[in-house]
C-alpha cells in the first residue's frame, strides 16, 4: 500500500490536468457519450435534487451535470448570500444556487476547462441570469480577496486535485467567519495504492484522487473549519468495471458534508 506521502506526488500533474480538461471538455460537448460516471438528470434526481428545482434550470446544464451528491440540500443557502462554486462545470449547481439566493444574492462559478465555461456562460446569457457569473481559474489559487463569500460549494471536483489541502485553505480564506463549506466529493475508506494514484486516467475519472476519509476531514479541520454534518451518498454509482473494482476493493464512495469556518 502507498503511504500518505505518495498520494498526489506520484501522479504526473501536467498529464493529470490535461486529462481532466479533456474529460470535462467531452462532458460539456458530448454529455451523451460514454463515461466512467453517470451524467444528467437521472443521477441528479437520484442524488436528491427536487424535480421542481431542476425544472427551473437550463436543460443543457442538467445534461452535463457530473456531480456526485446533493449538498445544496444541506447548505441552507439564503436569500442575499454570496456563493462561490468550485469547479462549476456546465453550471447546474451555480444556476440552482443563484435561484436560491435571488434576488439580492449572487453566485460565482469558477472552472479551468474552457469548454465548460463557454457552455455555462452561453446558458447564462440565454437565460438572462444577472446574479451568476463564471470565471476561469484554478481552485487551488482563488482570484478573490479574503472573506468575500457566505458559502463555498463544490460538487465532484476536489478529488480531481492533487492539492486538496490548498483548496480547503483557499476556501477558508475567501469565506467570511461563520461561512459554510458545503461539498460533495469522492473519498475512500482505505488509502489507494500507487497503481491507482499514479494513473492520471483514473484520477480524471474521479477515482485515483480519492483521499482517505480521515485525512480528508483532517485537511478540512486544519484549514480552520468545524465539520457539522456528513452524509454518504449510496445512490451514487460508478459505471465502468475499473471504477467498480476500486469501489469494492478500497471503499471509494461519494459523501456530502458541511463545515463551518471558525
Ligand atoms: C466532475 S466535474 C463537476 C462539474 C460540476 N460541479 C457538476 O456538478 O457538474 C469537475 C469539474 O471541475 C473542474 N476542475 C477540476 N479541477 C479543477 C481545478 N483544479 N481548478 C478549476 N477547475 C477544476 C473541471 O474542469 C470540471 O468542469
């Protein structure tokens, strides 16, 4: 088994970022193609998104939804709040959050994949949504000042980064004191072995970067958060046989959680 230190050091970061961008360009442009994971309205509803909420969102954003949980059901977003969506993809969660905090609140989605941003922005413009914007950037170095947001949300993204600690520190920095981190992500019960963590393709498929759960929560707490709720998303299923094997062998799974900045 790989020790803690090998995770994130063994994967080639340049190759990983290229693979992640390729994977999510395909998710934006060809959501009905074949992926290791399920996309779209079916999985969203199974994870708990109310149909009445989805009916208000752009259909094409729902088609490219690649999230792994419904943390918005735990996030308690309120009118007037300012929300940051890390790895906003085609924008489904950003649009839903914008609806929940409207009319005086606003949402910023940030993503590094051009095709996802183009899709989200085109849908935003078509809908005439004024209280949501999409920014290009890396979530490990957020282009925002300190204490700007009431809530940071993220769905199925942090596992893709070899720098999870930095993402939690950056989330803490941009949140106001008492602000919430509400996320869904893929984690693992056991440490993944090097054969998995070295494989950039498995990372891009949301498996190789799954951090062992105790280390994941420690990283959140060390960034200045208090964990307040955790839920396992047993409805979330991977599709490919390599992914299912990792689930069975190492306990790779989806969780949603809320943590409050101290
Ligand atoms: C699994 S998709 C989830 C997208 C969206 N949250 C959803 O639920 O549909 C992951 C997204 O995170 C973005 N992403 C991954 N790593 C990132 C990073 N380090 N910085 C910015 N965006 C990143 C990808 O481009 C992709 O759009």
